């Protein structure tokens, strides 16, 4: 048999031995590719939502861990930046069903506060004054104390319709001169943080400062 004929028969044998995929297999392969594409597209569509969630989580963490004068075994009731210094209200750890054993105001540079009141850890009864007003969606809290003839009033306001709280410190000299300092970043729950004072049934803040 001529060599050319042998070559032709060999090609025919190879073609017969090659199996063509079944029609159902071809459809299955084609069907898988669009499905994977849809899953990839869905993943991309959820990416902005995931990024937004991570942003909110990081923001919440930032509010939950503000710079403050409180120690690791103390509760941070309130803290904010006031120019180059920090104002914090720290307390003993909360024990369910019991009043906090002490609450203390601290102001100054971290690690070296210039004013600590009271100077020893003790109950706020007899040394602090407190006024609280509440509405349907808002809370207004004032905490007052007197040190060396100077009156200090910490004021915090929160509204559920506003993301950030508002807070300030009013200082009144013995001569009656008022000076007000604004908190730069009181956080979301500044007013709520001062609620523990309410449980002590303290006298109200002076009328001229309320």
C-alpha cells in the first residue's frame, strides 16, 4: 500500500478515536461560566457595603477609646480634648446593683494632670452638684464642683438626631468672671456617660450656671 494511503488511514483512525463532548456536557460547561461571573459581580457589588461597615467599625472604636486620664482598672465616664489638654471624669468600676464608690475629675496633660478633684478617691456626695434634663430625643447634663474658690461646670448635651455630642467647661473665678472652654471631640455618648451622677441624688447646679 502506498505510503500516502497509509498516512490518510492513520489520520482517519485518530479522528475516530477522538471523542466529541456530549451535548449535555457542553451545555453544563457553558452554564458554569455565567454562574461564576454572576458570583464575581455580586462580590464586587458588596464591596462598597463592606468598606462602609469597616469605616463605621473603625470610627466606633475611635470613639470607644478616647485619650483620657483614667487607668485600666477604672471606668471612663467622660473624656475630651480641650485645646492641648485632656479633661476626663473617671470612676471606680461599676458593680451591678451598687453605687460607684468614687468619681474624680482630672484635667491637664496626660500623665501630669494639673487639677484633680477631689484630690482623694471618695464618693461624689457632698462635693459635686448635678442637674439633668431629658426630652424625647435629647439629654442635657451639668456637673458642678468648687475648688479653691473657682466654680467648675461640665456641660454635655446629646441628641439622637445628631451624631456627635456637644460639651464644654465653664470656669467662674471668685470675682465672678466666667470663661468657657469647648470640647473638641466629646464623642457620641458624652451626655450619657455622666448619668451615674444622677444615682447619688446630688443637689442641683447653681441657678446662674444652669
